[in-house]
């Protein structure tokens, strides 16, 4: 496997060199360029490199099918190096210098926030594939990951109804996604009659690696005689030591289940999951989902990456959906012009990998099924519950007072990302 | 005209040339971007303007570090903190300028406070709606921090690596603090989504050009300040404290005060650099406090050549230009190139690029002078010989 | 009431054991095979309940297999089997007799799905069966389960089992289980009063929550008694919490010590600001990964020894890289410590990216050997095995290093070279070789740390970055050039961090520790254990 890795890297190096030499003589008219803006170095490389590879695969497959509008697609890969201002710089480079038709990229909220003004200014298109905190809807951005109502709220419902949980630990990394999600969940739980003293909220810094105290606190909190669960919005890197500590302190899923929103197959690949069987995750896709489309996708992925042990995960599916939506919208509009694509993409519906169709809604979020899976010994998830239908991504949460009256609709004539239904005006409280 | 003024003020020719060059770039780049047609071969695209503007602020930061490290011997591994604090002060002003255009339309509070259910603006956010106040803070906050930190550290005679490590501890602690959402600085996301500065749209090409010109002017002023300080009697004391602190003290000077002054001035320069950086990149977040960022500043300075005034500027431009280019061209391998560059520079150009060049030129001049002297000597020695010989 | 289903069920079994229950109605195999018809978790639950009601110990392996996801249905004839093995073909075993039946392709079998609720039910069912188990340890476990999940309706069963109990330890456990159950029952006050005393004597978190729950319904004298009991338990708890905190601090401190101790040599003794130190730690972790990977594919029985094998290899690999680094780069930079910062920073970028290119950017799985998994309890202290071993390992590394430095001729040469290079050279010591070996030693120790840290942290290219700053803080706080300083520094910072964490939270706690270091350096500009003498000024 390592051998292959080196081989692809050498190939990538020569390709990159060839590309750099070819820039001067590029035949820009023959191809449509697609930008890939994922960190390949730094702290986020762990998660984002896979998405870069997934995008390269999708583009390659599309080219085999004849490309888009009769032209081949050409991937432009850059490395924003987990450096947020560099994301903005690279986004600008992609749109202004490389003239890409669309960009697929970003993982963290801050990287998205950093590039937003650039996409707005230069009228580019960004497909953002990761579950996020909501509270945003921008004309140039398509959110193909889950909004809180497509992940967090159903997971809590499941724990309450099926597992009979009455006491809640909301544990997260201290940044905007956990903060917002926990605010929403706290309001939601209280609306369901959970007493404030039955909710414990805990924040830890990025990359937190010493979980002894917090896991012990969870254990104590959980022994108050009521069924307790942990809702984890702990960010990628810190999860491995967290789960290792859980396993070692003997917190079993039967006693205190942990449901996570940022732990997927990729994160579990770095763990021995035998002691974690039964802990949960809520996503819109699991590699274990048994559909033909998914089997095909996994086979294609393994063939592309040359390694049978590499897993697929939810953000990859989001890119799969987003990419196909973009292709279809471009075909429908007959051009890659961003304005035309923004108009044509709303309502586009493409197959997802879980056996249904996902559609782009006017708020630039998509419809998805919500799946709850339990961790298995082989590092995969087994679906134990799923929503009966598709859930529409809700960009402005109903559980936050200031965002309750807001809606987004990017179709003419409204064409607004924060329309206030109380004042009937676009722009938050609508003062101007 | 400018060069004449500078020369009258006793600056070296090389420094004057640098200042003129920076100011010329400060005029030429924006003009080319705004006036020339995009198809014109000399047209500078907007993204290059933004990029170069960012480099100029980095150059100012590197120059600030060089003032304390190159001339005063204080290796600060926390200069990124002063840069970031200046940036946050500017960012807070820009946030307040958003007004009702935020997504929730709250006229006073930034969006991140609204959705975290903050009831009112924290006290330390007051006043930042005024540009002058924000500008005072840009200088005052980093300056005060440096003064207080330096006051304790230098008087306790904390030196060498101990000082380096506690400056690192300082920026690390600040990073952790700013990451906390409870601090009221937007946590990990920091401050972003700026709309306008002094009433001008931050995204407009003209504003960008103006910010670029402002950065060039700030850098030029930075060069003048550094040159004036290092060229003065005080500058001699700085070098003396760098090279032989105890001896300087025994001579009756107070090296800690010299250091404190240099450290504070340097922090203010870094703060100004940060303030110019933020509107150009459109975001300020706690990542700027990361110890690795401060180490990078040290690297720029070392690559360019510490203890020189031009060195850090060249270093910052070169390393960052390389980083921008490599991350686009060799996305998977640029770290090898960058890492290799650092190793190469330390091993083969120990005084940095500028330092090595200066040495080289200096040696050649010496050699030439020596040759001349030899020739003259030979000539003078040769003169009498004919008399005696033939 | 929570767990009402499973527990009532467990109780039914217990009742059956106590001789109150009904006779078997259906043959076991028929019930087991009915798993094939279960369409959802509820139906599976009913079958588990039915199996439990038989009270037959033969169902225990079936239930255990179901809980572990090893119970499968053969699609062709709807027969239920326990499967074992991995891969495309699985061995199938008769669920009741335990005999091997043969092999079957994975596709021909379908797994009977379980969720947490089912696993819980199975655990309680097996636990209930265990109250009558011939194995005293199993009976004790069952009693303990009943203390954590008391249920009034299980009282008769406990009392029946108690009468038959001969083992005094198990009997004590059952007495406590009985007391716990009485507190939630309708028994008279006198019995409850006794129960309060008995429960208070347990003094665990479970006991406290039980008492707190009971307090709400207690009146009069009972209320006073329960208040006193609660106060007592809380006091005991607070002592244990203190001890637990010290342990956490020690454990964190030992992690810091491991991470910093290599740096104490390269930075502290040699004066090289080694920014690539973290990457040496990372390399040690990756060596562990490679060793485990080879063991997994070619010699799985060696897995428990994987760390022992990885240790020398990690030491040698990181040491060799350190040696090459010293010979290739650092030896040209002696006397210019700040330049070493620049060069090693470059090296650290290269090493990180090299590992990323070779092993990929994602986390790699490093497993724990069985002897390092899980936890044990001393009184109410929960001590996880891996933390305990890391503490011991850190102490061992420190002791060995101290021995090498102070008691071997290499150590003597090393100290001589660092204290007075020219004099040492004049005495015939080959200083370049000593430099290289010292740097290799420091790097090798960092590699050892990597093996240990792979047990508690991510094995990713970023591993080293997470420890480098803390390591520098520890070395500087302790005093450059002094191993004991590093030792005391690491443990102090670890314990301080853990005592601050409950009050200030993880983030503020860490900030406070950093501020403390900054202030401390003002007081003692050369760290905790400053080197004295004229050499330090040079």
C-alpha cells in the first residue's frame, strides 16, 4: 500500500510539474477547470486529503463519460495548508487566475467563512461538503453537508425515544459548530421537558489529548440514577484519545452511549473499535449502507486509490452529490456561467448513495436521509435507525431566537439569504 | 525629493534606495492594477495586488522582529502575538462597521454574538466603532503588552532561550484564550465578513489599491524608524547589549531599558502590520497567535539576513512568495521545498541572503582596496628601484 | 421506570432460579431458530426474553454471541449459528452444543442485528442467570450489577440467593444489593434505616446517587439519617476525588516527562533548539504502527509483544535519524544555537511531509496489547492500565538515562564535552563522536516516547506538533541542562494542570499554567534547577 502511495505521489509530482510548465501554453478553451480547495498539509490534512482524492476520482469518472458540455474537466489542486487566510488567497487564485468554473472545498467553518467574501466578490461557486452549524445561506455557496436539523436533532430524538435517555452530556470542542449545535440542542431538549440540571455542557480546546478528568466527570454525571448519554461534537483530532480513554475507563455503550457528529469511518480507521461497539454516530451516509450505487462507489474508490482498506465517508458522499448536481445544472444551463448555474441548480435532483435522491433546495441546502449507526468491531457503522423520508436542510434554526424568523430563498424574485418573515424584508432584522 | 530629505537626515544610500523602491512599488502596483487594461502585459491582477499587500505587511512584521533580534539580540518567538493583537483591534473596528448588514441585522452586535445569545456588547468592544480609537488601540495594545512583559522580563534579566520560550508561552496562552468563545472575539472563526473601512468597500479594487499603498508607506516608515534607531547612539547601545550585555551594564548603561524600548517599539510596528494585514486578507482569527506563525517570522528574518534592514524585507517577500507559488504548483511537495530552503540557508548562507551578499561585496571591496594598496605600494616600491638598479 | 423491561425480565429469571417459576414450554433450539424470523429489534428482544425465561445455562453462549454480533442466520434454511473467523468464509458453530458444523460463505449468512438496548437486555439476562451460577465470581458480578441498577422487584430473588450463599464475600455483595433494593422498595422504615447504613458503607458514586434518590421521599428520622449518610459519603468521595486528581496529574506529568526528556538532552544538555524533536516522537509512533502491521499480517500471536518489539526499533530508528541529522546539519551549527532553530524547523517540515507521503495523511491504527487495555480499581480510584504502564515506563526511562549520564563512561564524556569542550578534546575525548551520540541518544529517547504516546494519542503526521511546545515549557521550567529539573517540572506542571482543570476548565487551566510559567521565569530566570557556576554565563 505504501508502495502504491509513493507511486501516486510521484505521478502527482510529475503531473504537477507538467502542469506548471503547461500553464503558459494552456488551451483554456478545451477544458472546463474545476478547483479543489482542500488542505493537503497542516492539521486538517488528516480529513481533507481524502476529499481531494475523491474529487479527482469523480472528475476522472466524469471525463470517462465524456466530460461536461462536450468538454473535458480539468482539476486544479491547490494546498491551503490548514491556514485560514491562505484559503482566501487560494480561492482568489483559483477563480481569478485559473478561471475555474466551480470550487469544491473547505472543511472547517472558519475556512468557509474566510473564503465567503472572495466567492461573493468574484461571483464564484463553492460546494461545501461538511456538516456545519447552519446560520448561513450565501448565494455563491452550496451546502451539501448536513445542517443541525439533518444530524443533531434526529440523533437526540433517537436517544430519547429508543434508548430512553433522560440526562445529557453535551461535549464539544470549543468552536462555532459545537457551540451552535449545543445551543440548538439545549433549547430543543428543554422544549422536550429536560430539566437544566440534567444537561451538562463541556468544551475542550482543539487537539485536546488528556481526557482523564472529563471522562471521569461524565462517568460521575452518568451515575445519578437516570439513563445518560453523551452528545459529542468533539472535533476530529481529539476523538481518538477521547475514545481510547472511554474504552479504558470502561464506559460501555450499554451504560452511557456516545453519539458523535464528527466521527466517521475515517476517524475510526485510527482506532481499535472493539471496546467501542455500540457507540453511535449520526450521518447522512455510512459506508456500510447496502445499495448498488454505494457498492459501485466504493469499488470505484478502491480502484482509484489502489487500497482496499481505505474507507468512504459522509463528506465524500456530499461531494459526490454536489459534483453531480453541478454537472447536471451546467448541462441544464448549457454554460458554466455562475449566474446561470445558480439559477438552474435549484430543484436539481440527483441520486445519493443511500438509495434515494437528493435535491438542491432554494436555500442552497440539500435534502438528505438521516441515519443513526452503531460502531462495529470492524470500524464500520451498522444502521440502527433512519428517518422515513428525506429531511430538508434548515439553514436558520428554529431553536435560536434571532434566527427563528429568517428564511433563505435564492430564486427570483426573493433572492435573499436572510429574509425576515416578521418584517417582510431581506437582511436580518431588515433595518435598511 | 524624498531621497534628498532622507539623505539630509543621515541615512545610508542603500536604505534610501530601499525606501524609494518600496514607495515606487506602492504607487506603481496600484496604478497598474487600476489604470491599465487587463490585457496589458504590465497589468497587475487584483489577486496579485492583494497578495503583494499581504507580503508587505509580513515584511513590516519581519522588520519589527529584526529590530529586536538582529540588533538587540532578543529572539522573540511571540511576535505573532503583537501582529495578531493589532489585527484584532482593526478587525473589531471593521466588525463594528458592518452595522445592520450582518445576517441578523443587529445594529450593534456582531453576528457571532447574536447567535450565541449574547445580550449586550461586552465593555471592551466599546469605542471600536470610531476609527481613531481603533487606530490608537492598534498601537497601544501590543505596545502595552510588550512594555509590561518586557518590564518584568528584562528587569529580571531573563535572557537567551529562556526569554524565547516565555515569549512563546505568551503567544500560546493568548492563542488558547482567543480560541475560547467566551472571550467574545469570535472564537476559532475570529472576525470576518468585513464590509467597509472608513466608508469604502473593502472588496473594491480602489480600496485594495489604497490599502496596498498604505502598507507600502507603513513599511517605508518602518524602514526609516529602524534605520534611525539603529543608526543613532541608542542603536550602538542596542548592539552593545546584544553582544556583551554584562559589559554594557558595567559601563554604566542600563541594557534592560534599551531592550525594553526596542521591544516596545517593535511590538507597535508589528501591531500596525497586523492592522494593515486584516482588511487585505479579510479575516483575523486565533490561528495568527499560533507559535508556529511566530517561528515562521523568525525564519523569514533569518533567510533574508538578520541584523540588516533590507534582509528581513527580502526574506519575508521571498519565503512567502515561494510559499504561495509552491502551494499552487506543487501542492503535495511544497513542504519539502520550503523545509529544504531553511536547511540550505542555515548551512550555506548563515548570515542570510542579504548578509552573505554584503559580506561578499564587502570582501570584494576590501580585496580591491587591498589590491589597489598593493599596487600603489608596489608602484611606490618600484619607483626607487630603477634608481638603484639600473 | 428506566430499564423496567430488562430488569423485570432479569427478575423473572431469578425467580425461576429460586424455584418459583414455570417449566420449559418450547425446546431451546426452536426458540433459538426463531431469531431468523425476527424483523426488528423488538421481536429480537422478545426472543431473548424467552430464552432467558428458560433459566437454562446453555443459552448463555447463544446470548453472548448475539451480543457480540456473532449470531448469524443461514439464508438457505433459516438455521441459526454462531460464526467465527474473518474474511469471506466463516466457520459456523452450533449455538447450543458448541460443535463446529462447517464453513459457509459470508454472503450465505445474515447477521442478527443488535443495538444498545438489546446488548443491555442480554447483559442483564446473563447477569440474572449468573446469580445462580456455580462460579462465585459470576455471582459477585451479578450482585454488583444489582447495586448499580437496584430494583424492588428483584428483592425476593436476592434474598433467596442469599440464603443459599456460602461464600462470605459474595454474601456481603448480595447483602449490599439487598440494601440497595430495599431503598427503592415499599419495605418498612426499620428495614430502610438498616439499608441506609449498609448503603452508606459502600461509599461509592452509585451509593451516593441511590441515597440522593431516596432523600426525596424520606421523612422524619429517616430523612435526618439519610442526610448524615449523604454527608459522610460525600466526604469520603471528596478524598477519593483528590487522590484521583493526583493520579491524573501524575499520569499527565509522566506523558510530559516522556515527551520532554529527549529534548532535555538535545536542547538542555547540547543547547540545540531542536524543533524536530516532536517529529522524532512521531517517528517512534510510526515505528510502532509498522511493527504492529507486520505482526498483524504475519505473526498475530506476537501482538501482545508488539510494544516490546517496537521499543528497541523505535529507539534505533529515531536515534539513527538523529545521528544523521547531527552529522549532516547540526554539527556545522555549534555555537549558533538560534540557527539550529531554523534548520531543525526545516527538518521538521520535511519529516512531517515525508511521513505524510509514505503513510498517508490519515490517522493510523495502533492497537493496545491486551495487558494494557481496561482499568482496575484501588478503593475508589480508577486506574487505567495503559496510564499506569506509561507512568512506570516514564520513570524507567528517566532512571536509565540518569544512570547513563552519571555512571557510564559515555555519560562522563558527554558531561565533559558539554561543560568544557576544548578541555575535553585536550583530554583525548573525540568530541564530534560524543556530540553525534548524544544527539542520537536524545532522539532515540524521543522515539521511545513515541511508542508510549501511540497508546493514548493519534498516530498522525501532526503527532509531534502537539507536544513540542509543552516539551519546551517543561525543559525551560525545570531548568536547562538538568534532568532532575525536567523530571520535577513535568510532574509539577501535570499535577497543577489537573488540579486547575475541575475549577477553571481545560482551556483556562492550561492558560493559567502558561501564565504561571512566565511569572515563574521572572522569579527564577534560569528555571527550577539552575546550573550554577561560571559556565552558564558563556
